[in-house]
C-alpha cells in the first residue's frame, strides 16, 4: 500500500490536515506500506516557501516521516503540458474566453429555464465557447482549456466508469461508486483542465502525480469525493491506473463548520506553541 498527503503550501496546516496526514500515514504503516508527501504548489500566486517549511516542521513534529526528496508540482509542469498536448491533439480540449461573469450571465439567461447544476468545480459550464466542429492548430498558450465532455464520453464509449471507495462520501457512499454518462455531462460538464498562468489544473496534476508516485490508496477528505469522478475520467482518458479511494470525515469547528486555511486558531503550530503534544492532536481528531 502506498498512500500520500498532498498539501498546498498556501497557509498553515490545521487539525483537518493533521487528521488526513496521520490517517494516510497510519494506514500505510499498518499495511507495511509507504507514506509519501507531495507539495501541491501549482498556484504560484498563493504558494509560499515559508508555508512549505512550516508543513515539513508540523508533520515532523506529529511524528511522521516520508522518503525524500518530496515531489513538488512546480517541478512537473512539463509532464502536465505533455498530457494537455495529447488531449489537445485528440480533439478533447478547447480554449475558453469566458469570465466568471460571462458564465453567470449565460446561466441566468431566462431561456435556460432550469437552475444550473453545481458540479465539483462550481456551476456546470453552459458551453458558450464549445466548438461545434473540431479544433486545429497548436495547443493554445496562456489560455483556459476546457475538457469537451461529450467528446470524452464518445472516446470512452460504453466502458464503465467507477472507483472503489473504502471510506465514505459525504452521504455515506461506499463500495463501488459508478459514474454514468448522464451524470458526467449534466453534473460535471466541460471542466477547466488548464488555467491561464498555471498551465495545468488541480484535477490534471493530481491524477498524473498519483500515478507517478505509484499511489495505491488515495486518502483524503470527503470534500474531494465529487472531484474523484473527474479523476477517474481523466485516468481512463490518459490510460492511467485508478487507485482505491478512502475519503474520510472532515474535522469541524464547534459550530459544525469545516476548518479552513485561514482558521489560524486551529493551526497545528498554534496548538504546539500552546503546549499540546502530538498525542493530544491525535486525540483531538479522534485517532
Ligand atoms: N492539495 C489538495 C488540498 O490541499 C489535496 C489534494 C488531494 O488530496 O487530492 O486540498
């Protein structure tokens, strides 16, 4: 078993991160496997070296260890570009020039009638920039690239899309989780696969990186359960293996709100400075 913890160095790790990292680590150790770390720093406008250093320090203090050097997404932009190039040549991507406001306006147009579905990345894209014919020429630079979901499903054909859930989704989903073509079109739609100024996206990078690291079990929060449906689609398209998924409960504050990066009060470093021990942290997250 190979598990991983994949934080973004954009703020302090809080109790929710501690739970995720400890669980992934404990599962690998119990199976005599390996726990890996990956730094998800494709958003260079928000990633900071000092947060990365703090992540290493917090995880070490919690008693975790991992093989070095760690994988860092900012070192892998060429890998992401090659995958985009391949998808572009297969006619599965198109450039999109819509602003958020354009999308909101298209979705609220009276002729649409029904409320827009909300997918893993927000409102399902109304298709404004989707080409009717094929795309040609070189992979556009510095453009937002969307996945043409209808074409993707043509390519996938009748093959079943599913993943094994060992934990639970937010509504208790477990076991084999299937994704129908209708749900892919109506509930996910033409998601962004490459952001301007980033040259990739969370979804594309995460599937390529999980494969490159040989991850067999993806352990992460239930907030990413729906995103997994995108990940299994991309794995199928790019001929990558689908790991087993283990989505875990989220750590909430006393009002039931999910912890966020700005929740400094629950930062691991804060608890440590206040005299907590790593075992106290384990108890606080229910491990
Ligand atoms: N980097 C993501 C985050 O910090 C986690 C990605 C994942 O576990 O797939 O929320």
